[in-house]
C-alpha cells in the first residue's frame, strides 16, 4: 500500500512562532487532506488539497503532487493550535480509503 | 455548514458487552466510512458502506463488528462483544456518493471515544 510519512514527529514552539509540517507520500494520489486532532481527540478537517495551495486564516497548505509531498504552514501560532496534525491520502487507482500518516505532535507554549 | 455528527462522544463499557456507536452523515451523502484510532496510533480504515451494503472492509473489521443503516439518517457501528483492545476513538465519515469515492473530500465527525474496562 501507499506509505505516508510526516515530519517532524514532534514540534515545540513558542506562541507567535511560525512552523512548517511536511507530508511525503510514496505514490500518486487523488486526494490529500490535512486534519487537526485536538487534545480531546476530535478530528477537525483543515484542508482538502490534492494539488495547489489553499489558505484559511493563519493556516495554509501546498501540495506538489508531481513531487509527492504536501506542506502545512502555521503562522503566528497560538496555544489552541496544539495537538496532532495528520495528513491522509487517497492513492490513485482503485483505492477508496484514506491512508493516514503518523502525525506531527505540535505543542505551542504560552 | 453541514456536518457529520456522532454519538455518544464517550462511552465506557465492560468487556464482553455490546456497543453501538451512532453517526448521522451529511444529509445528501450516500457513501459512509468508519475509521478507528487506538490511543497514540494512526487513524485506520475499518469499513465503507454504500447502497445498504459493505463496500470494502479492512482485516480489522472481523465478525465482532457490523454496520447498518437502520433508517434514512443514521449509520451505526456495532461491536458485539467488546474486548480491551477495542478501546479507541471511532470516527465516522461520509462523501456524497460512489463517484466521489476515488477523489472526493471525506467529511469526518468528531469521533466517539470507547473505553472498555
């Protein structure tokens, strides 16, 4: 199956700092989504971004499908940004289930 | 904005008991999923459901699990006799239909936490 690798596995920031999270995948994809899992375990949809760039407030994401990676940018981080960030991909072809990466654990300190 | 809702948000049960987790997908969606996340691990696919039958299932989805769409709005996951290792977050997701299954955005609920004692 497709491999999804996220880096870094852990990231600690001071409030106000910027960060970049990376997602590499091993095969062509039709779908890529970024999620934020908050400390209560809830999974929040951030971006549906199989290619290109999107922005939503302080967050933006870029997927370069031809080079098989996606980046999630968090600017001016806040303590509420803490949690685990997952990317998930849908491999091109017959696959119909998302494959998740292992996540990046982000801690934003006040 | 339409959303997928899940109940209960947290359930505690004794080993061996039956559990039913409920999901209300987005109203015009027809293709549904259950995913599972054991604490500290990846989110894993369990099963997909379309046209009142299972579309695909993973090796995790054994005879202890079943899914059902009992009416026009609910989509349920039943675990017949819970084990300690069933403790996890369970996420429901939906998409509009089969045509979106290879490309479309999955809309996830916020999850149901199951704790088996």
